[in-house]
């Protein structure tokens, strides 16, 4: 479910929302101190972000009280987290990027990626998981590559091999 927001959130506010979501999931509620530690920012920065998120009705916030997400806040945060997880999975599974680097890059990209592009990432990961891969081979740490000695710009050979490997009636 894509949440429609009247005003786009900054990358920073999205990071705060994602952090609150994860803390609430772990602890049931968040405190400003938890958020500051998670994001490695000062408490005054957290206060400013919480006021902004509360003004947009994405969090329930009062000074010195616990912070929770509103229904809209939870939906927006879940959307942000989904983008992060899809990107991280692509980087780790398809590109063989080490998890901490994949996490860092996913965090930066999650703010800019459109839903259409994100869905293409999902579809590609699913394709890689189910495709017979013909003459492609997975090398740990290197990703997918074509094992033919002479590589051509077209994939006729790989496609032909993949079709031969597919079970009868399988329309991959």
C-alpha cells in the first residue's frame, strides 16, 4: 500500500520515521534518547524532527513522553523500510555486496527511488531466484556472469540453453 503524502518528507525526516518504527517494533515505544542514539544525533535535533513529524500527524509526541507512530506514520515508515529492505536484498543477493555496505547504500537510495523502479528491483530478484540461468553461473563475491568464453552482445546461446533446461510445459 502506497501512502499518499500531502508534503514530501525530507530524507532526514524519513530516517527519523524509520528509526522510530524500528525502535517501536523492538521496544513498544520510543524515547527521544533512543532515537538520538540510533541515528547518532543530538537530542535537540531529535526534538526538532519530532515536532515536525507531529505537525504532519505522523507521530504522537509530547516533551518527556514516549513517542509512538500514528496510523499514517506507521504506513509511511513501513513503506520506507520496505524500500530499504528491497534495495539491501538486491545488493546482497544479486550484486554480492557485503551486508553493512549494502545497508548503507540502501539507506541513501531509499529516499529517491520511485515505486515503479522499486518494483522492477523486486521482479529482478524474483527472476534471478527462479530462472534456470542457462549458461550463467553464480560466483561467490562476484555475482552472475556468462560462462561462455566468447561473450556476445546478444544472449541467444544462454536463452537457448535455458529453454532446453526448462521442464516441458514450463513457460519461463
